[in-house]
């Protein structure tokens, strides 16, 4: 119902930000992971605009879960959300929240999975979390991202940072003779590497 009202209000698309904490001892991993695809199918019944789903990476089989969700009719998957993580203040002896913003090195997990999943799912892939510079955005695009989200850097540096990021991407493209983003998107995804195991090394 909420998604339908957002559509009626004039939205061009909807992003569902979903993180089901698997803390219920009576629910199996299969059950919890099934909630994501079921949610997408339910929302898609009620809206005509594109729907994307932002998820975390805490799945027992992330590749399989992403593939299943991508087949639910969704237009895009956003990798990854950054859930609230409680901390403990030992002086006040209470729960607290240490950091709500991402840091500029948090993009690495997304980068790995972007490279692994690009070209393997039935929807667009959007990179999120830790994208603070044009260099990081370029890396995500090279790994295969359809688009890249920036959030924390906007809070830290203001909306004018968007122009700076775009200029950095354009300068890099000029330097490497790329006329469009499509000319290099996915160039370094697993599917296009001579050593695809590079993304899987742990």
C-alpha cells in the first residue's frame, strides 16, 4: 500500500531497502531469504513503476540468493545496504551507535560482488556503500555496476561534491579514450578477466 501511494504521488521508481536480521531461532536460512523475493513479488503486484531492492550481503549463499531475487521481476538490485550496528558505551553502560556514515574503504565488499555477479543476474546492479570518490565510482563501473549510489559523502561534503565526482569520471574517460560509460562498464568483471579466480580469492 505504501509503495502504491508513493507511485501515485509521482515517483519514477521505488527502491526497497530491506534487511531481515536472521535472529529468529525458529526460522531457517531458506525461510528468511525467501522473504526478499516474496516482498518484491508482492510490491510488483501493486505498482507499475520500476522497483529496485537494496540488500545486505549476509546470506548463506549470496550468489544463489541474488540470482533468485533477480528472477522475481525486479528491475534492479542495490549492493549493499549498511545496516545499523549497535555499539556499547562502557562509561554510560548503555547501547550506542558509533558511526552512521560509511568510510571510503567500505566499497571493497561491493566491488568483489559486483565483479562476480555482473552479467549473471536478470536485472541491473547498483553499487552502494563506501563510494566517496570518482576513482571508486570508476572501479564499480569497471566491475560491472549499472549505476553507483553515493550517500555519506553528500552528508560530509555537500551536494556540490556531485559535480566534482562527475568531472573526475569525465577526466578519467578522456585520458583512457572512452566516449561513453558503456565503453568500459564490466571490462573487469569476472566474465571478462583472464584470471576470474581473482575475485574469489579469500
